[in-house]
DNA sequence: TATAAAGGTAATAAATTCATAACAAATTTT
DNA sequence: AAAATTTGTTATGAATTTATTACCTTTATA
C-alpha cells in the first residue's frame, strides 16, 4: 500500500525540507499552503496522514482540522500539528479539534521520520479491526461470514471461522492455547483439551495444511 | 486496561486540583506527599505514569525518581516532573535521574490532561515493540516464537527458546544456575543437575558456540 | 419430525520435547 | 599431583504434547 502524506504549512521552506525528508523515506507527499487548500486536497487525495502547521493565513490549522474531521471518508486519517515549542494554548485547542499528535518546531528530520513511522504503525494496527482482511490469496470477510480462497468461496462453521479469523488477524504471531480459548470460546466456557486441535485439523483440511503451524508447548500460528 | 497515575506533591491543593482533573478523565489516581511515600506507593501500586513535584520535603523528586528507576518492575513507568517555569537546572538533573518529560507549574488542567494522554499513547506504542529483541545479527521474536540468525529463521523448542530469551535479555550478564532454573523452569519444578547444561549445549549447536560463555561455579552468560 | 450439520469428547496413535544417567573433560582445591 | 568439584557430551527412554479418528450430543434446517 502506498502511503500519502499531506503536508500543510505556509512557509515554502518547511514544505521543502520536511517534504524532502518524507519523500526520501518512500512516502508520497502532497503539499498545501493554507487551511482552505488543505481541506480541498485532503478531500481529493485522501492521505493517510496530515502534518499541518497551526498558524496559517486564510484558515488556521485548528479550523482545517475540524473540517477534515467532519469528512467521513477521512475519519481514519491521522492529523498531526506542527507547533512552536511552548505554544500551550494551541495544543489544547488542537486536541479538542481532533488532532492525534504534535510535532514541535524546529523539526529535526530524524525525529520527524520516526514519529511519522510510529503514527503510521498505529494506523496499521487500527485497520486490523476492519471487517475485510486479506492475506495472500485468502480473504476473510467478517461482515459476510465467509472466506474466499483463490477465487473460490468457502463457508466455514462459526467456531472454525472465528478460529481462522483470530489466527489470521496477526499472521506469524503464535496464539497460545489459552489465548485461543479465551477469544474464540470465551473465558467462561470450559472445553476439553483436544477441542482446539480438532478445529485446527478441520481448517487444515479446508484451507491448506501449510497455513497452520504448530508450536509445541505454546500454540498455533497462521503463516502466509 | 485501567490506568493508574501516581501524583506526588507536598501541596495538598495541587494534589486535589490535578487529581480531580485526572480522575474525571477516568484515570485511577494515587497520591503521595513526599518522595519517601512516593517510592513506597510506586512499588506497591505499579502505576503506569508518575507525576511528581521536584521540590519536596523528606526526599526530593530527583532522588525519588532515581530510586524508582532502580525498581525493575517499574522500568516502563513514565515519570514526569512538575517544575516551576524557568527552573532550568532541575530539568537537567531530572533527565539524568531518568525522567521522561516535564510539566511546568502553574498547571493548566487542559494542558495537563492532553499531555498525559500523549504520554500514555507513547507508552502504548513502546510496549508494542517489546516482543522483538535484537542483539547483533540475532533477532528474538517472542510473539512469533522464532529467532532469526543472519537472515535465517530458526525454530527452537520452548525450553531452549525461553533459555535463550532469558540470557539474551541482558547480554553480558551472568545468570546463576539457580536464577535460570527459577525463570525458565519455575521455582516449583525440580530438575536434575545436568539439565541446564544439556540445553545450553543444544543452543550452542544451533546458535553458535561463542555466544554462550560458561562462568564456572556461577552460571552462563550470553555474549554478542 | 427427520435429517443434517456443528461442536465437543474420548480413546488411541504419533511425534516431539526434555530430563536423566553415565561417563568424559575441564577446572579448582587440597 | 591427586582429589574433588564442576561442566560437557551423548544416547536413551519417559513424559508431554499434539494429531487423528470415531462417536456422541446439541442445535439448526428442511
């Protein structure tokens, strides 16, 4: 997935320096010089992240932030303000307006880049909860309770679906048996010790043996 | 997860005002009136965040901070100082003592709350990365229960993984046999005297002999 | 109601992990 | 140097953990 970042500042110098640093990290950078332009471009380009100066002509960052927050398609966009150190008031107003974080000026390129990475990591983790998950040639649609494997639709019984869903939510991660019981069966239900294995077996039959790796003494993981 | 905040100040007014603001945001607030009490309560309650005045009777904030930083269970706790504007020296000393941030007095409630939120968000982000440890060309991934050595993936049985995990958690440190048994096998399990050696041997085979140094009469250590 | 499907259990098989014993080698103490 | 202590190595079998199958109960479906 290509990542778009909208950079908003009225100082061309800042746009250039910050933009350069982000571009060289492989991000697609779009710029705007004031709030009005920012809102317009945000709507059109749907960036994942907006880095915006607070003080700007035409429309300040706070107001632009509020307007952007009201665009439903952009509800998952992360908005970060650029603010001069010590501008206490603007910080408060910014959080009220729906900002997610702050970057203080003057901006050190390395700090900026690592902050951006951290923010995008957060975005990624949040998007895990979306109802459609794709891993390789497997698609899991929680909304419709079905999975698609190589163009072919497979319907799974509830427990199998939940189990697959859990494991596939973090490919590679080993889920402990205890954790699986908790999340798929619920922590109040008590089931026998071989129940998970049997369900794993059924999934292996239907989805493919190689997708489910056993880690003895620990649990299972889904691999791509 | 419920969040506990330890608030330390010798002025009851501050405790009340700040405490009220944090409580009404849904945080669990614990208070202490001096450094000695702060250390004691920190140890007992294990708060995620400590907000502490620098100037206090009995034991000042700097010293309390140092003591708290030496409690291993609290290594991930964020410590923030309350400091009067312009007290530059205390800031420097505070960072040396292991403080993470500063809040200047007089405290504006909204600033305080948004700062606390930002700090806790940071805490959350840091804890995500804890499951991956890198030492030289060895990467240990506790989440996926696997290790990567020079681009190559190695899967270890549980005990070997736990043992490696322990030793590598503090490269250079010698872990006593007793300590290893405690942490890898659990203090209730009794195993024979050669068990650790055998596991070390297997790790030496798989990871490399030179990584594991024997300290006769004491235990083993991991070296880079 | 009959039938099928889902979900769980129990019994047994298979595989892996791990502890141990027995001895060798190295190191320290006497 | 000899004895004692501590660690290294290996093979082996017991214990643990997982896989598989058949079967039973419950729930949903026709």
